């Protein structure tokens, strides 16, 4: 239901949202999110064209989140990268269905509507702030902690 490209976009946005406005290069984001750098570059271009991330070239440049994570829903990112396609008419083109969906396609569309609703009600900030058993895009933080322990 969620494509790999969408997953990568969500990881990148969460990573940038956790960076408190600090710019990161594609390589840094790729390392922190475990996304292949070449693939991530294309994802970041899509997010940049949509106005979700800003990029700056040169020394100290990189990508930053261009919107408030509290105002950015997961669905907005999904819709930019790989929109959820709702079923509006019979996918088989059966004329006897007219404008109505059969029970199978109605059930699938209702499930898609639930997913859409859940993703629209969940902001990036909520993801970051939510207590979790496992960290969220915390590769960088774990390394810092490990490095600090090694220095002692």
C-alpha cells in the first residue's frame, strides 16, 4: 500500500524535522535514514518541487524542512510522492456496474479511505513526539551516544 519511494520520503522528512532547521547534505540524510543516496536525491527533488524541503548549495548548504512539522500530515507527503488512488468507478469497466462499485471494489475503496483518514490526521511532529519502543530515524543520535561513551 505504501511504496518504497513513499517510505523513503517519509524517512527523509522525519529526519529533517528532527534536525531543528539544521541543513543536511543528501549523503548525511542517506546515512541517517538508510536510504540509497542516488534514490534519495530523486525523492528530495520531488519534495523540493512541492515546497516541503528547501535546498541551498555551497558551504553549509543542504536540505532543510521548509514547513512546520506540526502542520504537515503524513498524507501530504504520500500525495506528493505516490498518491493513494481511490476507486471511483468499476476498474474492470463493466457497463452493468454503471456508476456503482461492486462489493469487492467498494470494500477496497473503504479501506483506502480509512488509510487516507488516518494519514491525514497524523502530523510529522506527532510521529516525532510519540513515545515508541524503538527510536524513529535515530541512527545519528545512537552514533553520538556511542561516540560519547567511547571518549570516556
